């Protein structure tokens, strides 16, 4: 497996990225959108594991407007003033319009890579970028066959900018893995999202992982739940196997 550092020409600058690919041949393309912690060893491990399943995986620095990895020079602690300040610095530039412009650039970049086979792509987002996965599917509906979100925050809200409004533009199969007691996506928001998904009429699955708190998929964070993280990975691998191969 090759881990290659790349630079992507993005709408508002240059986004650094990492590409995980086999040493030879082509494979279906997948875009891996990190949680708010950004590109680091823990999520590289998940992306590498996914690539080993037979995909060429692009992990862009979605926070390139703010800086390059590492996005934190200290260990983030929820509720701590400096942590919340840094979250705000990373999140503030990411308007829906910018997210969609970036997403289009990532898809188009991956499509030109010589390690990517012809055909449709998958995308997965974690935490803050669960909504980005939806917007990627919306901005390139004829290219994205599957989009997944794990412990995605703010997937439904009562504003015109809510990610669920993008459903009308999405053609892909969708998967949502929710956390329990998640302040960023509480039970009533999950219920409203599922109602919107049913009205949308596309193929989807939405489920809440028992005993899994926000961030459970990522090694190294306090909420990490190995058993449920493995289950989430298996769901993702199955989704992509059924839609991209």
C-alpha cells in the first residue's frame, strides 16, 4: 500500500491531502473526510484499512483555509475554552457553499488520478464532516454512488442551511450511523432526519449504535468503542462493496 502526500488546487487555495493506493493497478475512488481533528495517524489508519479492501482513498485537508495538519497543537478536551475556540476557528470558514465547491474539486481531482478506475465514487464523513459527505453527494450526484456519515453532527436543523435540504439533489445510496446522547445530533434531530429521508424516497439506512458516544469510531479519543468501531467499518465496507464494485 502506498501513502502519497498530494496538493489539490481548491477554490480558495491549495488543500494538502493524502492518497492511499495499491502499488499497482486501478481501484474505485473513495473520499475520506476527517473529523474536526483533521488529518492524523488515527484516521489515516482507518483510511488505509479501507484502501486495503480494494479502493483508492483520498483524504483531503478540509480545513485548508485555516491551516495545515496538525490542526491541534494540544489534546482537545470538550468544553475547554481553548478547544472550543479552536473548533470555532476550524468550523467558521466552512459555509455550505464553500463545502460544496471544495467537494466538487475533490471529486474532480480524484477522477483524474491514474490509480482510480472508471466508475462512480464513495464518500464518508465523520463528526463535523458527516454533513460534508451529504453535500458531496449532492454537488456531484452523477459521480457519487454511496455516501456515509458516522456520528455526524447537525445533519438536521430548522434553518435553510440544514444539510437535509440537499437530499433533493442526491442520487446516491446513503448510510447514517448515529451516536447515543449526541448533543450535536440529538434523538429528535435523528427522528426528523429519518422522516426527511423517508420523504426523499432514495435508498438509505439510518441507525443508532448502542453504547456508542460521539466520536466512537476514532482510536485515541475518549469515546472510542472498538467493537462498535469495527461494526461501523464493516457497514462502510459493505456499502462500498455493494455500490462501487
